[in-house]
C-alpha cells in the first residue's frame, strides 16, 4: 500500500465514520487481527479527534465487555473476522473494510485536534485487580513517535511489508 493509498483509505473511512456519528472526544474501541485495516482504523479515528481504545481479540470476553462498559462505547470498529466478538453489545459495530461506504472524491477536512486531546486509552494487564485505562494525549504520541523513530531507524525511506 502506498502512502497515497493509505491517505485515501484513512480519509474515506473518516468520512464514513463522521456520517455514522463519530465525533471528537468519543472513545472508539478497535478490535482487529494484525492487518493493514487496524492501522487504517486507528488513523481514521485519530483524524476525527476521537480516541482509540485497542482491544485484544484474544482476551476473555468478560475483559473486553468490561472495557466496553468502562469506556461507554457507542461505536466499535472491527474486522469481519472479529465481529463475532462484538455480537452482544449495544454499541454500533462498524466492520471494515466497509463495502457500502461511498468512495470519497475530495479531500477530507479533519476537525481541529489539540495536543491535549486523548489519542489512545491503553488498559493495563490488571495484575492488581481491575485493569486501569491509561490516557495518551496527542502530544505524548507525537513525542513518542519522534523519539523512538530514530532509535528504530525509521524515517521517510522506511518501507514495511505489514500493509
């Protein structure tokens, strides 16, 4: 997948998610196997100013349910392979790739996101009892990317076979 294709996929998904009602400040759980769609979903949610809550599909259903309850999830984004995990939720489950979404023609106009808006909520392992949700703001995410990219020798020339 080229960067142009990635940008188009993320913007198309963002526009589709806006039509469903996803807006800045919402916590949006994501449940995927390892695929390009997990990355596309994360970027699309972040573009909207919403926050990603990554769910591990290998975790017990009770843990996933607890996270969904604690985040008051209104929307969940998942893949066709993992949608069965979300079968008993009241949230709107969005399965991607979205077959009925219309392809976008123009540029996506993202809402304003500040450095202190939440980007991710990461739940701890729960070794002391109940897992705790740790907030990562956009500023923290940007700092981590800038810091670890050079250590991992990731730059504009880096290519991955992941996508």
